[in-house]
C-alpha cells in the first residue's frame, strides 16, 4: 500500500513539473498585449523634404498597424509632426529625427493620422508602412 502511495505522489510531482515547464516555454510578448506578425502587404517609399517646406510623409490610414520612418540623410536633421493640420508644423519642433535615426509606429504607440515632415535643408526620409 505504501508503495502505491509513493508511486502516486511521484506521478503527481512529475505532472506538476511538466505543467510548470510548459507554461515557462510560452513565447515572451515583451510587454505588449498582442504581437503583430507582418508577412506581406508592406509599402516601401521615400519622401524628399525641401528646406522649410511642410511635406506629407504618411497619409491618414485607419488600417495602419506598423510604420517605420528613417532619416537617410548624412548631415541634416528632420522633424516629424503627428498632426491633422499643417499650421502647427515648424522646424525644430516635433519628433526629432537625427542623421540615421528612425521613428517607429507600432502596437505600443499606434498613430493612424497624418504625419508631416519638415527640415531646414534638403533631406530624404525612407518609409515602411503596413
């Protein structure tokens, strides 16, 4: 009888260990409530910013789930404005994109509205959007 009880206790311990191990092997979500996997339908483009001219970088898109905007210029800073009107857009204000910097819009900071860009000198931005 004692032998059967020991076997039962060992079986319960093994089952609990398997259950805990399975739970620990679940993929991490890095703080996001939901991970989005993008496999197709990505748009790649570039936009030239002329000196002190407000330029549309991204149009409003209610279906947007991801966007990456990078400053490909080697010397000039660009500024992004998340705004619905160009009246508030100015050089030295907004999201600063230094040389080689990128701004990412994703599930943790999703913005589906208009994005404008401006720079004090000619600058090229590269954009990826889904």
